[in-house]
C-alpha cells in the first residue's frame, strides 16, 4: 500500500543516495578523507614510538644513596635501624644491598578509595615511622601518623592528595609514564585531532557546498521539480553527508582503539577499558560533525562565498577548543560553542570508563611524595617534581563542569548538540525557502 510514509521514505532514500553517489564520484572527497586519515596515522607513529621508549628510573627519596660511604644504601640502613649518616653505624650481619634495589622500591599501593576523606597508603620502608616526633610523622595534620590523606569528589572526578613525609614516595617512573602518556595521547588526539580538526575539516569541504554547488551548477532545478519541499531537500542532503562522514569517523576510531589497545601498557593482551573512551570520542565527533555540517551548509546557502563565514566560525570554535582543553572545563564560556559540548561528552566518558584518571593525575603531580633534591637555599624546602606524563595527562583531561553525574553530563551534552543541529537546520531551510534559484 502506497502511504505518505512510504512516499516519504522513497524521497529521502533517493536524495540521500544521490548525495552519497556524488561524494563517491568526486576525487576531492577521497583526497579529503585520505588526507585526514594520513594526518591521524602520522600522529599514531609518535604514540607507537613513545610506547617503545623507556623513562629513566629516578630515586625520588634518596634511599639508594649512601650518605656516610659505608657501602649500605640509606634505605637499607633505615630499615635495619642503623644511622645512614654515620659510617660507624652499620647493619649487623647483613650484606649491603645493591643501590638499584632502592630505586622505585615504593610504588603507589593505596587501598580502595571511597567518597569523602580517606586515610590510605602505607610506609613500606620506614622513612616515615622513623621520624623523631609525632608531628613529623603527621605532616598532613589529619591526626593519623604515616598515612596519605585523599579527598575525593566523585561527581567531578577530582582528587586532592596530602601525604605524610616518607609514605609512598618512590614510584616506578617507567610504569607511570607509559600509562599517563598513553591516556594523554588518546585524549589529545581524540579531542583536538578527531573532534575538532576532523569535526571542522570534513564539514568545511564536504557540507558547505551541499546546496550551494547545486544552485551554482543549475542542477538544483531537477531536484526541486519533484513534489518535495526545500526543507526536506536540505534534510535529505544532510543525511547523505553523514552517510559518508560518520562511517569514516567510526572506522578511524575503531582502528585507533585497536592499535592503542594492543600497544598500550596493560597486564593483559588488550586494554578493554579504552574502548569506552574511544567510543565517547567517536560519538562526540559524529554529533559535532553533524552540527558543523548543518551550520556550514547554511552559510553556503546564505552566500556563494560562504566558506569565508565558515572560517570565521571555525576560528571561534578553535578558541573555544583551547578554552575547553586547557582550562580543564573550568570556564563556562565554552558552552557558547559546539566544540565545548562535544568535549563535555569526552570528559564524561573519561570519568565513566577511566574512573581513576584524576587520581592518576594527582599521583603524578604529587610526584610520589617527595622528589629527592637539594633544599631551596632560601626556604629550605625540598622541591616537588612531577612524574613523567602527568602534566600532559592533566592538560588533556577535563571536568564536564555541569555539577551532575558523568552519565547525566553525557546525555545533557548530546541533547544540546542535537538541539543545535536542529536549530541550524531550521534556520538553513528557512533561508533556503526564500532563496531564488537561478
């Protein structure tokens, strides 16, 4: 039976298929998609090289040093009860340890962390327990000696760490650096490479001329000769556009998730938790490319040189991308953009699938407690030094900033982007209806 719905389906399918066939037959389409894929692949080479490199092990707390020159590392003397500053005080009946044993000897070993304030961690090598006074053993002032105080906000995924001196102070730089660098790469290439660059680049070249090119070439008359409204033409042309861009984005993210899943640091053969983050990136890029495509198509309808308007808009979005990424989600101005909401989806996905991400960042910025260094000449304080990769991961990680749960933030951002796309289509089809076709 021929109903209004079956006729509508035939019209939409015909125009969408016609649009996709146009894309497939244009060399420019394949050049754009190929250049995009090649750019991402080149970035991937840096990741693979980084995962095959090693971070130098550093003695964060000086346990491997031999202050008194008696052949026993400081850490061994403290553990055995002798004085590391006196050559005449040595462990009785114990052979000296090689210095390497006391490098990276005290990795992060915190218990399960829950919301609120938690006292976790332990003094593995006695650096804290051997302090002279109770106040020296409780430098975080929580009335518990030789512990780490962690304050957690599960909604925003943020952590604050204050440890007593000597607790969990010498983590493995290579282990931490590879994990942090791996996550930083995924978020960096996902946010800036896929969501912004591809989200802007693909619509700029593929969507701006969806209607404009047909108008300038005179072929739009053949489409409008059919019993179909201009608003439907615009909608179905956009369906053809996403029929090309969305499979490309999904395929690229699936490929990247496989490469990083196998090459990334893991106790198993594959990093399954990363798939959720990659799918968040793909989903965000799909919505962002839809909104940009609808907006850019509208610019092409307004003006035959609509690409100029697209570039101006892209410059604004670039600024909002930098605001969103490098303020960690603290700036509310990012919500006056498309990219800001797109990155909110990724930040929410990161909280869902990497719930320990902000804790990992704080561990690295905390530096494992105390990086061994000479005291400052004026203040007498020992410098804190970040673990490798911590700053990069902190730079690309962000808070959704909506004050609600991660799932709710993802849903809210998705609805806002869908609404933006619908508004852009409505404005575009309104302008299109009043446009004379030469």
